[in-house]
C-alpha cells in the first residue's frame, strides 16, 4: 500500500536527518499527525527560522544572528589567541566552560583526501587571512582526535608555524575518536589548560 502523498513527503524529509532510517522516519511522520496543530506550527516555524535568521560570521565562520558574531565583536576578549574547531557546535561546547576568553575559527569540516575535501573546501583560507591581519600570537588546534582531525591539525601546524605563531593542540584528555561536543566541561577545561605546543 502506498502512503498518501503528504505522509510520503514527510517521511522522505525526516530521512534527510542524520541517523534516521525509513522505519524511524515513518514512526516520526505518523507521530506528527497526532501532534497538536500549534506544536506542529511551532516546529515548522523553527525549521524555517534556523535557515532564515541564522548566518555564518564572516570573520570566524560561527553561526550567528548578527555578523560579526557576538564573540568576534566582544572587545573584552583576548584577540591574541584563536581556537580552531571543526563545527559551530564545538564553539557552543567550549563556551559552556566559561574559561576560554580568546577567539574562535570554525573550519566547517576537516581535510579528507578520501572524500576529496581539500584546504580550499573548508574555512582554511579565511583562517590564514586572519593570521595576516590580526595580532594573533597563538593558534590552538581543537579538531577532533579522529584520523582526519589529527591530519588537519598537522596540516595547519605546518602552514602556521613558519609565520612565527605558536601552535598548540588540545591535551589528550579527550580519548581518541571522541568529539568535543560530547566532552564534559571539566574534561574540556583540562584539555585546554594542558594543551601542548606542536
Ligand atoms: Zn565570529
């Protein structure tokens, strides 16, 4: 039996989400039918809003409602340090510990020869540009401890060190393959405090 068109479309939409297969998508779609009108309206509005009201900071690449973002435009932050992460959600995780007062740079990915992702495909050129312009003395590489995260850190280290800028890597309080977004605040704080020079 074919699902009615609206249900089929909703199932297909849910299947675009990471980790959602046909079975879960079908369950979610039928659950949506049972939801109250106002709840579904709110859900639809929030989906549209994240695309319409959010943009990427033209300086650091973080998601923001205003450009530049409130971290880049905060004059009380230490502009001599840039902490490099893979995704905006890593910034959220690091900001939660309230200890780091420098700036960020979001790569939006990692180098991956297997998937054909080179330096120009992620926010590396804009990082290099910032190092030319700003008074940066240290770059902290906080890509994840995966094979690609490590390779990206090594690549950036080789690129940045000749400019006379100190390059550090988060301490391995984070276990191999673990993501910054899932680390608790104490572990993150230790990883930042125990960072080692590359
Ligand atoms: Zn920014």
